[in-house]
C-alpha cells in the first residue's frame, strides 16, 4: 500500500510540474498560444469532420502532438540559450532541427485535417 501511495504522489507531482511547463510556454511563447487557440477551435471541428469518435480523437491528437513538439522545441532553445549566446554551429543545428520537427508535425496535421475535410464534403 505504501508503494501505491508513493507512486500516486509522484504522479501528482509530475503532473503539477508538467502543468507549470505548459503555463510557462503559454505565457512566454507566441507560437504556443497560437496552438492553444487552434486546439480550442479544433476540438469541436474534429467531431464535426470525423465520421467516428476515433477519427475525431486522431484529428485532435495531431494538434496535441504539434503542441508537444513545440514544448520540446522551446526546451531545446532555452537549454541552448543557457549554454551560450554565442554563434555556435551545434547550437544552430539543435535549434533548427527542433524547429523542423514542429514544422513537420504541423504539415502532417494540416494534411490529416485536409483529408478529413475532403472526406466530410464528399
């Protein structure tokens, strides 16, 4: 029983820390605030576009995945900026690759949503 209580406390603490990260990103990152707005609009739109609950969940999941990668991108940028403010090719590579991951997720999200829209209009 003690192990279960400890595991529950750890889960609650981890969730609190995660919510702090989301709040910091929402406060400091314009791109993340835009993605929150997209998510708010996407939830009802997903269930209008989708032909089943799992298709709606998949549409929402792609938006959330893009947001998750935006958080990773923000973390990488913050860590790199903490290490050095100087021009460094490895820092540039890290930042560019993290940004590219967000872009690829956004493209995939747009393609999935476009496909759902085309299917809905047929």
